[in-house]
């Protein structure tokens, strides 16, 4: 029963956890703002990817600090989630960009050709 009782964190751990959590939320909000604010799909695709990746890393650091101090041992389980997001978000962005470029080329839009490098 004593395992369920939370012990208070040291002040330094609370400050670091709060700072990384707020930083992660700020990155996610900035990425979302870029999604809403920018005019075209090609400009809108980049900020949410960066915001999600940086936001998840910051939240993960907050999680690692909190649970490591709380449990008394290094907590790295959250890194698995972060690695999944860090690997899948850029790959998804690449596929979305390629699909958008393909559609623009079919419509005759002004986009770089497939041969340009």
C-alpha cells in the first residue's frame, strides 16, 4: 500500500519538470499556430512536425525527471514513445509532401519537376 503514496519531489526536480513540460507545450502550440497561420499546404506542413517532435522530446525529459526522482531509479520507458514520434512524424511529413507535389503536378501547378535536384 505504501507504493501508491506519492512522496513530494525536491524543488529542483519540480522546477525542471515544470520547465520542460511548459517548454513542450509551447513547442506544440507554436507548431499548431504555424499550421493555422501559414497560407499554403507546403508552408503549413513544416511547423507542426517540428512542434510535435520538439514538444514530445521536452515532455519526455519532464517525464523522465519526474519518474526517475519519484521512483529512485532511472526511468527510460517514455523514450520509446518519443522515438516512435521522432521517427514517424518526419516520415509522415515526407509522404504528405510527396502526395501534395504529385497532385500539384497533375493539376499543372507551378512546382519543381521530379528531375530537379
